[in-house]
C-alpha cells in the first residue's frame, strides 16, 4: 500500500493493541489522523445511521470498526467475510471498547 504524505500505516492488530494498552496515548497517536489500514473482514454491516461499516478481524471481542462514506456502499456490497481489504480513513478514537475509523474509502491500488 502506497502512503500519502502524513498518512500513518497501521494494522488492525496494532491499533487494537495500542487502544487496549492505553486509550489516551492511542488517541494522541491516531485520533484525527489520516490512516491507511489493511486487514481481513470479520463482518460488513449497516449502522444505526445507515452508514456502512466493516469490522476487521483481530483476536478478542472488541474489533476495529471502519465506517465508510456513502459513495462506497456499492463496492462494500461485494465484499465478503474473510476477504482482505485496504482502506484509507480518519482515526476517530475508541467507542465501546473498539477502535473506530471514520470517513473510510476502499483503496483498490494494492
């Protein structure tokens, strides 16, 4: 995955471990930052607000959630559990125990 200037590459396991270790330090590192992430899909869902999101696979109960922009909905309909995806997102912090990334778009360059 090619990184844009200022973009931070993170794995689902790393962002999960960072938030599990110290939420305050992880917020300082990721919240509001441009992130590039690659991982295996655990689930593709529709949120209460109707925005599509993907749950990435990591060991443990609270998994990273990637909320996608509306224009990605058609692409997300073709993604299945177990597939590897790459996305570009904005870090949003931790909500209900899981790292949250917002404004995500799929990266099809990898």
